[in-house]
C-alpha cells in the first residue's frame, strides 16, 4: 500500500479567505434541468441559493486559481476556467489536484500504479509527472467553466 500523501504549503502563495463570505443569493429554480426529455419550466422561482455556501464549504482552506493551458482538456477543464481548491482535503488517487513542479503550479489527476504515484494530464500528449518531482498543494473540488465569455474585470 502506498505511503500517505500530504499537502505542502510553500511560501509566497495566495492568501486563503480569512473572513466569512458575505451572503449573495441568486435565484434557484425548483425544477431541475432535464438532460433528456424536455419539461415545462416553472413560471416563478421560489428559492434562493448562496453560491459561496455551495462552492466553498471550507473558506479558510479554499483558494481560487485560473487554469492556463489545455493539459486537462480531456476532463473538460479549459484555459481560463476557474478552479476551486480545498487544501483541507486529503489527496487520493483519482482526484484532481494542484501541485508544484519546478516552482510552478500544475493541475493534474493523481494516479497510482506499479511505478508509484504520478500526476497525469488528460490531453493525451502531456507526459505524466512522477510525484517525486512535485509537491501536492491542494485538491480541486470544482472547475467553473464559462460557456460564454464573460468580463471578469481581471486581465
């Protein structure tokens, strides 16, 4: 059985959310969106949802990072997407993780095989990284993918 995996906290990294998140409610339709047969939609919304509560269960250990590159395109995670990373979760094989390799962040899927732990991209061309060459930093809990370009106010 492989040794336990631990997250590292290198210096000079983004600061976690330190304050309680302000509640910002968005309308939540009571009907689920069918992926098969169409369903008549409700004419009204009866509930509200706070996306902070839905997406950030552990604010003190949660970070947000933008994706650069298409190494995880096979998982539907594209350049410019926003990752929600929870550093309080244990990294386990099969989970998407953020790691430090040669002083730079990478986003890969953690795998375990006969050769030990490795970080694998899903684009079909990026070679795997042996875990000995990287340090696990956090577990990705959400990838926010924009279907239409939206202005973010950031470069």
